[in-house]
């Protein structure tokens, strides 16, 4: 059976589809007008990234709602829309490329917290990253985590 449509899904409202479409068209037009902001460029393309350390493969989970606004190990409040990932040993600020091994989707995040503290897991990700990796429904995903650094691109 396929995924639910807007009309049949109980949590979605059809009138929001028009607003989302308008927003996406506006974003597309704005994207054609000039360079992308730094945060969008980082998450949209990992081609300008170079591996900076060994990769790890394991299971990732995502932060539950009750963590929203709570202080992370770096002292800042947790934002579910951020690019936050929690790792036990990588230094704070490390940029990592997280790849969902079941579908090949990769997203770039930043280590800003410690964890996960559940046995058998190597990474906790924000709900935004979980959505981008398409792991919201299952809650868990087998991932590859690779520390990366940005590579300066030559300009004409």
C-alpha cells in the first residue's frame, strides 16, 4: 500500500498544500536570484566537503520532543529545527556527513551535544536531520558518520 495522500491523511490539511507550493516556488525563485545562504549550502551539497577522519557505521536515533529547549552539553538550548547531532567522542563543532545506509540520503550536521546513551547507538540527530534522512517513521536508521571539512571552491 502506498503512502497516504493529503486528502486521506488525518494529520494533514489540504489547504496547507497551496501555501507550501507557493513557499517552494518562492524559494526556487530566490535560489535562482543569487548565492545560497551558508547554512543551506552546507546541508544542500556535501560535494564541497572533504573527509577529515575515519567513518563510523552504526545505528542513529533522533531526539524526542521533550528535549526541545533543554540545555545541551555545549550549554545551548536544543532546537529541533537545527543541524544538531550528538556523538560521544567527536569534538563540539565537528561537521559530520550522516548517510542513511538504507536509502543513500546524506545530510550534513554539527556535533553540539553528547550521546546517545542507549547501548548500540552511535548518533542522535535533530528531528530536522531525521526528516531529511527519511527516518522519522522508523525512529532508527543504520548510518555512516564521517567527519568532514569544507573545501574552498575556486571562483571565476
